[in-house]
């Protein structure tokens, strides 16, 4: 998966990622505003400003999304979710300066300025001096005590995904600790650095704890240096079965499924087909299921033909593919295969089947 992600193959746009980026950017906007022309005790300004920033970022993300050829459907109704996430982030910022229970409407200019006074950096790039490791820093804050004395730095990573039950997942701990380690390696005289995951879903901050991880990260960097041949594949339920975006270029999931007898057996299945007939108007057609003929993923027709129906973004993606003159096997990701007629809808990948051999 990692190796394929480094081969300049077409990337897939996703609603969750676009939504997260828009929320991140809107919070970063709010942390870089200039409020000098407003009265310190002014209230009622924050909700509108926050929504305007979010709207602007939302529209930007929508445009990027629609200009990405490999994309599902844009879900306008997720706007409410984005607003909720932004509210969660604002709540954490207010609590960070001790303003628990203060609503955005009641937030004074002076209060927001006290948040701004704690900001050291927003949306920075963390990079080791040898250029090997990098991370994107969302927010770096000054940690101050009641007397206003600097106690340390806080690296805050805004998280718009699902919040952890109790503790951060090990991979998130590791990511946050790596930010701390990169920061410390570049700033040997830094005060104590804490890293926190700020989860917008439940407006809760989680602190990452643990020793240095930078040596392990450098080891991993060595092992994942781009190589001319793919890294060893590890097909399985938790890798291919989940959210691998690179199946159209990987022969391994296909052979793995054939060998364990699960090819096309789930309600939503990945498959490689030959399209024998397609009606451009109503999106229906006849597909022939293929099976892998060898380890390299050469497609072999099985003679099994099934009615298939393309709609929405799935139909558009097929039409775009056919308009390039493509003939031959087509990879369909996550088609609904539990009915007599397979359905390829807005959530599906429709790509030319082009497996990259290991050798
Ligand atoms: S389909 Fe499976 S084996 Fe292939 S790259 Fe993705 S996760 Fe790895």
C-alpha cells in the first residue's frame, strides 16, 4: 500500500478528508485574525466570522474535490457536521484559556485575544534537519501558569476523526510524540514540550505520553525508502479488506481472495470485470467476471456473466473511462454484489485494471 502510494498513481478524493481540511483551515484562520480595530468587550462577532471562514474553506475544498478525477460524490449535507466540528474546536480553544462554558456568542474580543496571545505558530511544517522526517503542525501554543509564566510548549493536533474511548490509539500516540521529538531535535533549548490530540467530535483534548520515538521513525524511514520494486505485499482482511485505495494496481488482494474462496462473496465486493454491453442512457450493462490467471494478476474471463447497473458518480466514472478508448478488464471497487444485478454507485471506484507486477 505504501509503495503504491509513492508511484504517482491517481489519488482518491474523500469527503472525510475534505471536511477535515476545511475545518482545520477555518480554525487556523481564526487563530490568525487581527482584532485591533474592535472594542475589547465586544461580543456576538465570533459565530458569524467562524461560519464565514468555514464557508470559504468549504467552497475551496469542494472545488479541489470536483477537479480530482478519482472521486466519490460530494455530500453537501455534511456541512452541518463541519460546523459541529468547528464548534468543538472553538470550545477547546476557549477552555484552553480557562473560559469554560463561555459560548461563541458571548466570547469577547479580549477573550479571543488572550487565545491569540498563546499562539506561537499555526500550520507550520516540522522537518528534521536531515530532511528525512516531517509533519504538519496544526497549532503550537505557549503553556502558561496562573501567573502568566511560560511553563512549556504545547503541540496541538486537531483531529476531526472519531474520538478515542479513553486513551489515544498507539499510532496516534506515536504520531504526536514524533512531532514533539522533531520539534525538540530542532530546538535543543526548548522548554518542556507536550503534545495533545484535540478531538473535535467530543471537544476533548488527549495528551500523548511516552519516550522518544524518533529513532524508530528513522529506522522505518530507512526501510521504506522508495525502491524500484514493490515492498513485500501483506494481503489480508485488515489490509486489503479495509480501505486500501490502490487495489486497481495490486494483484495480491485478488489472488488472496481467490485462494481463500472469498472472491465476490461479500455484500460489497471488489472485482475485475469485462464489460460486454453498456447502455449509456440507463447505465445498465452485462459484465463478465474475471479471475486472476497468474500471480501478476492477468485477468482471465470466467464465462460467468451478470447484469450490472451503473448510477451517479459510478456511471460518470465509467463513461469517463470508456471515453479514453479503454478496452479490457475494469476494476470495480466495492460494488453492491448481493443482488441479481450488481450495482455500481457513487461510492465505487471504476478504474482500468492495471496491476503492477512485483518483479
Ligand atoms: S490491496 Fe492489499 S496487498 Fe495490495 S496494496 Fe492494498 S493492502 Fe496491500
